[in-house]
């Protein structure tokens, strides 16, 4: 399974959660007045309904993470820096998973919860 992360642009009055719950197909979402672009090189936390609600909940490779684009060898540096960002981001995702699994184990012990899945 693969997941695709989009940055979506929509009118403030549009209830995005309602559109997602009512639309059966991707085409229906596109025809609802929503425009989007791929959210490249992002690390984020998407809450309920897969929506990232606050700017503090994501970071992407751009702005101060990049170098001066006027450099003659910018492209080569940009490619390498994005590769390094990818390694760091994937590592942080794995670290978050491992930290949570330890927390979950301790939580279950503290609350006397038995897990049939283990």
C-alpha cells in the first residue's frame, strides 16, 4: 500500500471533512472546488481524518532548509540535501514508532490491559 500526501487549497467556508466523508471517488473531490499539489519532502502529523491542522504539525524541505538557489551548482547541492533530509525524516518516523510502542507497553501494564494481538 502506498499513501499520497497532498497540499489542498480550498475556500475557508468549505467543510473539508464533510467533502472527504461524502466523496466516494477521487474525481468527486477534484470536482468539489478543491485544488491541490503534491506535498513533497514533508514530515507531518495528520490527526483524525488525515488532516494536518496546524503549521506546527509539519515541516517540509523548503525555505531556510534549502541553500541559496543562485549558486551555480545549486541543483547538485539541493539534490544531496534532500537525500539527507529524507534519511533524517525516515529515521524520525521510526524513532517515533519505537517510542510510542514502549509507551503503549507501559500503559497497558499500568492499566492491566491484556492484548490478544501480542
